């Protein structure tokens, strides 16, 4: 199977999805190059005019950002629907609490794809036990540690996480609120898509 160039996903959404780690912050970023050269950045958005089309684009964007499948997103939606609280905020909260995402947020990996690979190869421990399931959801007070042979990446750690760079350990201080999740996602559109 030929893997799709992840830069195409960023161009399609006309925003940086940070799928390639450091490259997304540099001059080689496809979206940044388009803006610099003043080319149009409408991508497929210019073609999407219906309500359904907007909802579908948001759903696809979330799947690209977090590197998850349709089946995984449906499971998260159903779990969020059953829980008490704002369903759209709960969906993002479940996505942020995934082990691969927290590994990325702590700066253990350059991108979510690299973080996912580190988890699947057994380089990450949760509460001192090796966990190799990327979708594993962490709870408050869980600790995450990285193998000693890895170097940390410069990353801005969100308020709901704490990092000890010297020991290469992180901790979940609280569940993230919508304001603490840096994402250009209109999560309500995803809820509307699945509520059809």
C-alpha cells in the first residue's frame, strides 16, 4: 500500500496539522510555502459548500491530526455520548488523553506518528509498566516515562500535564478542558455529523 504524503492533508485543510514534526515549523512546510508565495490555500475547502461537507471535512481533519481510524473515532464518539458533560468537549478530551498524543505533547516525540511508533515499540512506560497500545487512555495522576536512550524534543507542555525533563517523566495533573486543547477543530460539527 502506498502511503499518502501527509503534507497533502495539511494542504487539503489549508492549515498546519503538524503531522511531520519539525518540518511543519520550518520553511519546508507546504502550507507555509503556499502562504509565502501567495498561492491560494483554499484546497478542497473552496469546493465544500454544504453543511454535510463542512461536517465531513472537520471529521476528516480530526482523524488526520490524531492519526486515528474511522472506527476509533466512532468508538470515542459513542463513549462521549454516554458520559455526562458536553459531548463535543468530551470527544476532544478522549483524543488528548490517548497515550500517543500525551507522548507527543510532552515532547517525547517530534510528531504524533513518531510518538505512536515509540509506544508500539515498547519505549514508553505508564506507571512504571510498559504499555504498547497507542489508544491507551491516561487518567489523572498517571505517570509516563521515556527510555533513557531517547532525547526530548522542545515542546510547549500544556497546563494539564507536568514534565520532569531530567528524569524524562511526565504526569497527568488534570483532565484537559477545551481551552487547554490547542486545536483548530470545530468539534461541534463532528458531533452533528455522527448525530445524523
